[in-house]
C-alpha cells in the first residue's frame, strides 16, 4: 500500500522536478559562469531566481487574492446581518452566506491559493536539495549526478545549503539557519499585520473573518518557525525571498489601490491632496461619490369623479 502511494506521489512530483530543475539549472548556468559552478553563491542566487520566477507566475492569482480579500472585508456587515437573522438555522445561514459570496463575486478560499500552489513547489525543491546531498547518483528532472554533487556540497557563508538546523553540529550552519528562520517568521508576521492594520475597514475587524485573520497573524509564523528548523538552508532562502516579495507586492497594492474606508485609503487621499497642493491644483470631490441622487416620485394620476347626467349637461352648456 505504501509503495502504491509512493508511486502516485512520484508521478505527481516528477513534472515539478523537471520544471523546477529547468529554471534552477538555467540560473545556475548564468551565475555559475560568474561565481563558479560549485559556488554556494551561484546556487543561492539560482534559488532566489527560481523564487522570483515562481512569484511572477503567481501574480494573476495574487490579484484575485487581493480582490477576494477586499470583497470579504466589505461584505462583513452583511455577513453579520445574516448571522443575526439566520443564526438559529445553520443550513439557511450557510446557503444565504454562499449566495452573498456568489452575488458579490467573492471566493473565501482565494486568499489561500498562492501559498497552497507554492507548497508542491516547496516540497519539490526540498526533495531536490535533500536528495542531492544524500543520494547524488539519483537524477531527478534535469539534475545530473554532477549537478547534484555541486548542489549538495555547495557552501554559502560557511554553511552547506543542504544542511538544516537540527541535523548538524556546525555552529555556522545553525547561526545562518536561525537567522533565516527568524527572517522567514518575521516577514510572515509583518505581511499579515500590514494587511490588518492598514487595509481592513473597521467593520471587518470584528467577527469570524477578523478571527480568521488573527489566526493567520499569530499561528502561521509559529508554524513556519517550528517547521523551519527542519528545512535545508536553501529552502529557507526560498521562503524568505518569497515572503519579502509578498510584503513588497502587498505594500505596493495597499499604497496605490487601498480598500475603501481603511487607514490606507485615508493616507492615500492625504498624499493626493498634498501632491496636488504642491502643484497648485485643487482637487474637486468626485461628483459621483459626493452627490446625492434624488429620485422624484411621479404624482399619481387622479381618477375622474363620477358625475350625474344633469351635471354633465350643465358642464356642456358652459
């Protein structure tokens, strides 16, 4: 049974080995020509290059994630209304909530897509580094025996990039691994905190959605910190680089396209006014947002009153 699942896992991972090793060896050809094929610097830069390629490929999903997250924030008042109305009927509440998600174009699971799609890539890279050190003769993807030996033995800042914090007695490896684990944990925490403190309206800071965000804020960094001590140094470079990309990408979006009614939106409005004032321009309020639409009701048509024959004849004589 275990062999069966192992074969399935190998069939799933095999295409990933080829994709990841293609990008990795392409960058290694570039950086290896500069720093040397067996250089740890060349392999670390290749891992960083791999990370950047993957994150650029995930930009469309990140855009969907931002839109879905923004919609989730904005519909929280309506979600709470549904909870008050249908709190006694879970099936009805679930149905109405899903209808609200559908009508507003919100996917509650979209915020998890980038990290979920990165997990197989992370596992494939983990296996490539781990097996390059343990079994360099086993070729995976485009990683030849020679490349595996170079990859597994590569040293960066005095530490082998295939070593982990818990499987070595080398102080240099442990120091570098500890620094990278702390960096990975801190960037995970700061990215989530950046979202909650600057780009969430007040209405979204309470309720189940807020609890979910707080869970991500505090639990996810702990998971990375605990798991990070078992990651090879090369994988730690991957995740730290990925987190830094996420933080910068999110900062750009929050600064330039914040969600309405958030501190980031207020800050952007203040910046726009200050910029306009320096140029001697007065910003006019948006008439679409500021004007009040008045809907005039048409007067109801008066029905003619019934008249007697004598009254009608009298009216004709006039």
